């Protein structure tokens, strides 16, 4: 069974705060009282990348020279990687490929990756 963990940015320091450091109740209280930025809230997906780094919702992964944003599909109840660019030859990245990919950033700190013309 995977660990249920979350992360969010501290509004004061800009550093990531992880729920494992405090516990879920204290972590979500930090969001409620405004210390943590709820807009940056991301859940741990339960899998590491190829370097052993924990993958969180909102991370950018690189796999086979393509870039994917990790999102949760509530309809199908699964995590997947959404392709960075609109290309009919690039499908979604499934969880099976996550451990073969590499985290290159996230949508909150690496907004330049959102500019499709740069990649």
C-alpha cells in the first residue's frame, strides 16, 4: 500500500513542506490558516522516478525526449502524464513508465516549461 503524502509551498519561505514531516492534520491546518499555499498542493503518487525521487502531482517528467505533466484523472481514478505539446504521435504517459522517467521540475517553480515553444 502506498503512503498518503502531500506537499505544498510555504507562503513565507517559498520552500516545499511535506505532510510526512508533520502529519496530515497539521499539514492541512497549515493550508487552512494560510501558512501553506493551497494552490501548490500536490499528492504523492506512490511511485519514484528513475533516480528514486518521489513523484508528486504537478511534477514535470522527462521520458524518451518528451515532457509530461503529472495529473490525476478523477473519472478513471488514475495518475498519468499529460504530454507537454499537442502532437498526435505522443500519447499519455502511464504509471508503468513513471519509474523509467526523470523529474525535471514542477508546474509551480518551473513555469518556463509551460511555454510550448521552448521545448
